[in-house]
C-alpha cells in the first residue's frame, strides 16, 4: 500500500510542475499577440535609429594600411573613403577622386581629387594624404599585408593639393580595380596616423568616411557614429549626403545558432555569415527574411602536383585528378548544402570581366562511369578487393584538408562519399585556419577545399603564376607558357588581347585539371523586416551603409515574470526526469 | 602569527608555479602548427608578406630568445601586446576576467542557495519519498552533458518562448538588462554543480547526524531545529565549503563551452579563440589569469576550512 | 520502605526494523530506582542495556527503532505517553544523560562554555549572560575542572579524556536533574581517571541528591558504586536485587556463571570458566528461557518450552528462572 | 570482503543492477553494431535528408540522409573506447606516479606533486584544446588529451591512500623482515589503493565521456565522417530548429551511458569504502 501511495504523489508532483510551465507559456503567448501592430511602413528613407549587426569573426584593428582580414574591411569601409569605388555593375566609379586619366603606355595615372572632403579630425583632405597612405603601404618596414598589390608602383608625386600622379614600374591594368577592391584604396589621415603611431586604428581612427569611430570592446562590440558633415559620398550611391543611420554596432557572435536567435528575437538588425543550411529556417521565421547576394565567392578543390616536404601526392597523376573531377556530384552539394549557388564552369564568376562562356564546353560534368573508365585505363584497379583502388602497391586514398566550420566539413564528407562510389578513398583531416594555410603551403596533401572571394580576374595570376609558387600558387603550377600569357593579362593595354589570354589560362587550367571548381556561393544575410538596404552588389559591399535606413520599430517587450516560470520549468523537468527514473529503477 | 606564515608559504609557491605553467605553455605553443601571420595576411598573400608579418610580431627570433623574453616579461609586469588586437593584453584580460568571474559567481550562488537546503532536507528526511527524488535528480544532474542543457535552454527559452536574450552581456548584474542576460547561462552552469553540492551536503549531513555529540545535544532537551542548525549544520558545512571552492575553480576553468554558446565575453572563450588564432601573448595572459584565480581560490578554501574547523592547526 | 520509586520500567520492549529484518533489541526489561539510589544495569555488550537507557529519554531514532510495549513511569507519569514537547522539558531538567565516549560526545566546533551553558539557558531561563556565565563556571569548578573561568573559550580537542567526561557530567548536572543516566561513563578512560569519576559520582548522590542509573558491563564498577543491581541478558532483566545479595548470593545461573568468569584477587583459581556457547542473535532469539542453550542447570523440556516469569523471592529480590518457581 | 557478501549485496541492490544493465546494453550495441543497425552508418541518401524519426529510420536522418540510429550504435564503440582508454591512461600512469611519490616521499614526492599542481592549475578543457591543436584531431590524440587531464587526479588519489597506510605497523613489519619496496608496493600498497581507484575510475569514465563530447563540440574531436556522439551533436547544432532530434538523441544516449557509470561508481563506493557504508 505504501508503495502505491508514493507513486501517486510522484505523478501528482510532475503534473503540477508541467501545469506551472504550461501556464507560463500560455500567459506569455497571449501577451505577444495583443502587441499593437506596427504603424504603416513609411515610403521614403527615414533617418535615425541605431543599427546593430552580428558577425562571426572579430575585427582585427582599424588601420587599412596594416590589416586585411575580412571582418576589419566591413568596418574600415565605413570610416575611410577610397579614391575610386565599384558601381553596382562592377564598373569603376569616382569617389574621393573626381576624375582620372591613364597614360597610353599604362605607366602613369593622374587623379584629380575632390575639394570639399574633410577628415574626422577636421583636417582638409588633400593629395598629401593620398601620397602618405600609399607610401606607408609600400614602405618595407611597415610590413603591410597588402603591399604586394602595389608592387608595380614606382612612386607617387603630388604637383598640387588636389592632383595625384602615380608612376608605375611596369604596366598593371588592374591598379584601379585593386584600389576599388575592398579596403586597399582607403586613405588615412596623415596627422592622426603620425600622432597615434602604433595605436592608430587600435585606440583611434580618423578618415573621411561617412561614420566616425566611437568605441570598441575587443571580442564583443564595436561602434561607429554618423559623420554629420559628410557630403562627399560617391555619385554612384543612392545617398551622397550624411548617412541615415545614427550609429552602427558590430557584435561578435561566433555561434551561428545564437546569431539566428538574436535576429529573430529582434536584438540585431542584420546577421552576417549565415550558412546555407539555415536558409530554410530564415524563410519561415516571423519578422525576418533572408537577403541573398552574389559575392564573387568561388569554391574549389585544389590538387597537389609536386612532392610536398614529406609526401609525394597521389594527384600527381592527371588521370586521378580527372577521375576526381568527374566523380564529384556538384549538383548534389548545391541541392543539399548550398541552396541558391550556381554551378561553376571556370575560375571566374560570370559577372567578372574576363569571363568567357566558351569555357563551358571544356568543363567536365558529373559522370561517375567516366571516372571509373579513366581510372581503369590508368591502371588503378582494386587488386586486394578492399573497395579502394590501388596501383603498384599504393592504395588510392587521398589526404584531404579542410577547416572546422560545418559547411566545409559537410562538403568534404559529401565528396568523400561520392569518391568512394568510384573506388577512391579519402581521409578528411580538419585543421583550424592558422595551421590549415601553413600546412597547405608545405604540400603534404592531395586535395584541399578552398573558398576565396576576388572581384577581378587577377586571381588567375596569383593561382597559376610560377612566381607565386609556395603560396598562394599551392599546386604549384610552374610553366613558362602560362607565365608569359599571364604577364600579358597585366601589361597589355588592348582589352581584347587580355580577354583572350585570360581565356587561354582558364582553358589550360581545365585541361590540366589543376583544380576541381565546384560552384559560386550565394551569400546570405539575415535581415529584419524593418531594415531597408538599397543595393548589395557583388563585392559584398552594403554600399558602405550610406543608403541603409531603419523603420522606427517597437522593440519586443519581454515579461520579467518569466523568471519564475523559467525556474519552475527546470524544476519540473528535473522532477519528471527523476520520477521516470525512479519508476524505472523500482521494478523488481 | 602562524596563519601569516602559512599564507606567505602558499603565496611564495605561486612564483615557481607561474614559471612552470609558462614553460609548459611555451612548449605546447611551439609544437602547434601554423602561426598567426598566415592568418592575418589574406590567403593570396605571397610568402614575403607573411615573413614581414612574422618579423613584426617577433616570431622570427630564435626560440631561446623568445622563451626568455616570454617568461621574464611576466615578472616585469608587461604582458605584451596581443598580436591581433594590438592592444596591451592586460587591458583585454581585465574586462573578460570580470565577466567570467561574474557569470561563475552568479551560477555558483544559485547552485549553493538551492543546493545546500535541498541536501540538508534530503539528509533529514532520509529514505523518504523526497530523499529518493533528490537522489535520482542528482544522478540525472551530474550525468547530463552541459552543452545539451545549454542548447535546449537556447531552443526553449531563447527561441520558442523568447523570454530571455541568449547572447552577449547586458551590463553589470545590478541592472535589469544585465540580469536578463545572465540568467540563462548562469542557470545552466548552476545545474551541473547544483547536483554535486546537493549530493555532498546530504552525505556529510548524514555523517554528522550519526555522531555522538548530536545525541548529547538532543539529550539536553534542545529542539530538533536547534540541534540541526547550531550543532549539525556547522560541522556538515566544513567539507561542503571546500568542495564549493574546488567546484568554483573547476567551473571557472570549464566555462569555454558555455561562453561560446551563449556568446558571453568571458576569459574561457578568449582563451579558446586566442588558441585558434595562435595569439601567443593573449593565450599566455589568459591561462595565467585562470591559473592565478585557481590558486587564489584554493588558498581561500583552505583558509576558510582552517577558520571553520578549530581542530586543524596551520601545519 | 515502599514509598513510590522515582523511575519504574515495566516490561519494556523495543524493536529495530532494518533492511535485513527485525531486531528485537529489548523484549522484557523491568526494574525500578528509588530516590537517592544508584541502580547498576549490568550485562554483556549487545544485551540491550543502552537501548533501554535511550528509550527512557525517547532518544531512539523513530524510523529504524520502535517501542513495542511496556511502560516507563517517572514520578508516576508514563514517559512513553508524553508528547515531543513534554519529553523535551524533561530531558536535561528532570533526567539527563552522559555517554560512553567523551572524545566524540562533545561538539568539536563549539566552545566548552557554549555547550555547557546551553541547558542552563534553556531550562533555568536565566536571561542575562553574566548570570549564565557564573552558573557555568560554578558547575565546572564543582566537577573539579581547574581554572574553569579560563577554559570557557577553549574547544573540546584541547581537553583530556577525563576532563571531557567531567565536562559532560557538568553539562548533565547543570540543572540539578533528579535522575542521571550514565551509559558506561568510565569504559573508555584509563583506571586512575575511572576512580576519580566514580568518586565524583558517589559524591553527587550526597551533595546533589540525584539518583543514578549506571549502565556498565563491569561488575567491579557496579560493586563499588551501586546500591541495587539488575542483570540483563538478551533483552530481558533476569535478576534484580541489592548489590550485596546479587554479588554474594547470585540466584540466576547466568549471574553465577558471569561472576565465576571474573578473576578475583583474594581467591586463586587456576582456570576461569568461560560460559559455553555465545550470546544469541537478536534477530532470532531461542524460545523458552533465553539462557537455556548455555545454562548448566537446564531442566529438560521446561526451560526450552516455557518462558519463565520474573518471580519475587524475597522483598526487592527478583529472578527469572524455573529453578525457583516450581 | 568475502566474495559471497559482495555478490549478495550486488544482486539485492537495485540501482547497481540498473547501472550494470545500462552498461551491458551499450556494450552489446557497440559489439554487435553491424548486426543491429538497420542501415550502413556512412551510406548517404540525400533525398531522405533531415527527415524525422520514422519506422524506417528509428532516430530520423541527419543532413546527409544517414540513419542516426545506426550512427549512434557505431558511435558507441568510439565513445566507450575513448572514455575507458583515457581513464586507463590516467589510472596507470597517474596512480603509478602517485604511488611512487607517496611511498618514496622526500624530493621525488615534492617534484612529482608540484608537476601535478601545474597540470591541475591549467583548466582541463584548455589543456585538452592545446594538446589536440598541437597533435591534430584523431581518436588517439583525444584519448591522450583527456588522459592528461585525469593524470593529476589519479596521482593525488593514489598518493593520499598510500600515505594513509604508509605509517601503518604492518608496513614497517614487512620492511623489517626485509621485503624489498617493490613487493611491498605490489602487495600492501596496491591492495589498499585498489578500492578508491576503482571507484574513482568508474566515476571518471563518466566525466571523460562528457569531456570527449565537449571537445568534439568545440570542433576539436574526431574528423568527419566518423560516427561519434560528440561530433554528431556538434554537426547538428546548425539544424537546432529544423531538426532538434539530431541534437537530442545523441545527447540522451551520452546521458544514459554516463548515468550508468555514475550509478555503478556510487554503489561501488558504498560497497567498498567502509567509511561511507551505512
């Protein structure tokens, strides 16, 4: 009798706990629905509102001449201005430089600067600042990470306050694009840079940009506020005057699940670095929608040809490389892990100057049977019947390197399965980014997954020119013919000739199967409904936030009484858990 | 006085310990492949840029020179500048350390405030229905993986019910915003050490209740409540206090997962990220901070233990 | 002579319900103590004498222990009927108790002064501290503790075994109880200290006038101190009488064997006669007379079957054995 | 403790049998995984991707369409081996050091214990993190990382039990009759350390498994596509909303296994550690 009484008490206690929790939820639910509906959305841009954005990695620091990490670029684009910027159609548009002329032999560039721009510290913007910035980047003791972009510049002359002359050692047709691209062309204020020295960009930053640096808590938050006197915005942007937003705050949230939840809870307005897997979730969530943009983000598997420091690669044999290219199910990856991505047929994104549709007929498509044939012909047969092919004693098990992020691992796991269907084994080794790149340069691997964003065709130079051998040309592909053609792409002034040489390089890469190009990724932002972004063009700029504006929104009110219900919940779960266990352990 | 000598002896021991911790850390860091220069420079940067960056960060100097500078600089009080943020390490650490201490303290307070009464009641009502509830609940508590509790809390509280924010720190705990932000991570941390405290209070209370002096106290005609509070509790809490101290140290060292999931800007997460980024000065600073907190807590625990239990002399 | 006894225990029986079964620790214990008298409750360890003592003050933990029957009359009232609140009034004030192991009977983390003054504050409701302190120091000095004033702040671990036992006695007698129960007070002390404690307890009767229930397994101690002796075996009182009668002329076979197995100075016996067999297990006691398996004078088919009653031989002289009750 | 008494205490005690049965179920699942699992754990099938628990897939499918139930069965092998191997590593080396330190005393004791202090003062997860980052992600490295954390705990435990009996007369007696220190350690010292070490290693296996899961969760565990519970939870984090069961099932499985070890550890402590038996 005593036993039965105890079990009834237990069940009673559990039901009470559940009741409390359920009532807590219901109470909360009603409150939400009775919230006043948001007033009708105003048509034109409304100025005001603090804009909060969440990113995965932290900003390094804010001196454009000394940092080049992606996260830092988002912030420096708002604090500094560049001479020229990309228009929506990826054409070069004027910004701080009103106009510019290029000499016929491509050795001299003359920029005429705007006269109304001013630095945040009040100093007027003159050509002296441009010379100071470029000299600082090229100065060897500064160890600037972006010095390699300006290798060809001889020197910079400033005849008067508002004209800048750049003389080149060798012609480089891509100089303007390099300046426009990301933060390489941003101009720093000489006075502040000298004044703060080492701490410039760390504790203070001064440029001509639409926002001024305000505060920073390393590893968690960074805030910039509106620059009221800003009237010299680039003409191609929708708003050239002071930005609509009062301030921008970047919050560092490494965990993607948490970023999404903060977005849906309304604590942030925009979430960057959303992986494609969460696209479905963003679509159904209330009050939030995904904003898809096409960054020039090319995913590819890079093959190793030459011997590494300790290991000779299996992919030295071209047939293995071709078989791998045939065996990878690119559509399958796109369908499951990369919704919205488009199949890559060559190195260059269709919207990048230098892309040529003719490359399509050289590209290999998914054909496992063909892959098996190629392997059979090359003598890779499965002699010991263990499921993977081998040849004169060496098992065909590729060593693949990847990063720990979920999307990277998913793609590699999918490829591993695809390759196993045609008898090629693959061991996946996960390294965090610091060791990934240095090990990749050492070369003791067969294949590694890589994704890189580059807005002009110059990427081919870095990937295939022998001068770039240990890195970033990690294949490494050393071939005079390719070097000669690549030199033309940079030096010649005739655009058709550059187009043909770009095409030649891409065809060479596909024929020698140096890489297995997968797809161009569709970038995803999670954006809350009350945010309006005029345009996001391919180089992932949010046109430096000038055009973005926010509707006045009612922030979510969260009932404080929920604390009690919360604790009841944990107690309830505990009681339920242990009564189940107790009943379980009571049986004889 | 004996106590001061004892504390001095313990504090003196910290100097060699820091030296040993640093050496072990330095060995580990030299073995880890890859370095920060590769990370800061874009993947497309040629090797010269990476060499230049290594030069600037002083990674090119021979290992011995780096080691000596690495170890002695702590005693000079200069923890150096973080490779990534280029801010002095001490500036970054102070804020992050306070955040972590705040989170762990609130978590531990919840666990203690809930744990000790539960343990005492379970001991008094031994083998009753209530006692068996608590025991199975405790087994449940110590077996569940922490990240599971946290993910579920985020899913249920953060997402479906939306009662509490699940990320960032809203400010100090005396502000409403600060409280709202700390409640979920603190509850999760509390849930794992709550079970431990309840179990320990119960067993030490049972030990004490079976002692002879409790019988003497009862034979004096004292009320049961008085016997429990003045006589039994004081004795039972001595071992509990030591374990709470050790638990605090254990919890403080293991907040990495909680801080990563709840995006709490604590020192655990800072260590994790700095190891991923190979930012040596930051790693060294963070690990030293955690080690120092560990030592201070253990010393405090021993002092409280001595203070509570008169029988033990300061050996 | 037959004025009402201070404490009378009649047919007390106590069981313990533990996981392995039921232990009947005490089956039929009866004895009485008159005012200003010292009764010795003697028996081997495990015969239930401590349980009897604890059940007088109802100090047994209810869940495992349960008092099955019998009555404990103290000044005419049955202590078993009293409520928790009433019994607490009696503990420390009317009846108080000291225990066997002084090392663990004092709370290690509370000062001596505090522990001794607790019953004083509780029962004699002396409110101001000065009054309490004076009374504590006085009772401690009375028990022979040197510089009592200075010792109040010290902790039990600073005291020796004998000193702690004196403190225990001081604590017990601080409210002038009329009955002191001493559960083997001298067993864990060495002989010289034992003598001092025994002398102290003898003086108690003279100065304070309280009667004492002394529980021991050592006949020597009982002989020195007690007026009357009750012998217990396997949960039952088998013999009761004045100390002289029981020691000089033991009636019950168990008492005889016990006395015979103790070495004596005046008589030189080559070999001591141990009692054959061993103490019965309290979980399944033999039926009939509990001692019959070990009894040299066992009568066929009466001792095994019939449970002997406690018979009155002469005034104040009882024995539970078939030999005397034909 | 005679055999009989352990046996009867063992059978009569319910929670010990619950613990043992949990462990047995897991061992059977690990050993007979190929027979029991309905599907090949590595076989991908993208059309049934992320589908909920159904008759065909008892625990639903993950982002590659692999059957979660069979992956959990195969995962049992890895998780249990990591847990037990890490504890064995800690037990053998840790208690070895502890016994030597305790028995020898003097300088060796001081040096060894100070070394253990150093290991203790670096938090467990950070130490594991550094070891895995240094040696790369693989099962042996994980075992090493978790084992190193267990080292100081075992050393301290075995040292304290050695010290407690070091001063006992029977040790001096056997020294007096000339037995060399190795035999003394082998017979007397080890016997005495046996029960606390047994209890501690059972309980520590539980926390070793939890640590392995935490390491995988931080992306420092085994490389994909291995079927390991911690990795499965880590990968499923992104699908927390779409497919919460992907996180719930592996975590529940970890919970029940750790519960089993805790149950056994507790009852062992009650049985073998006289001080606590009541």
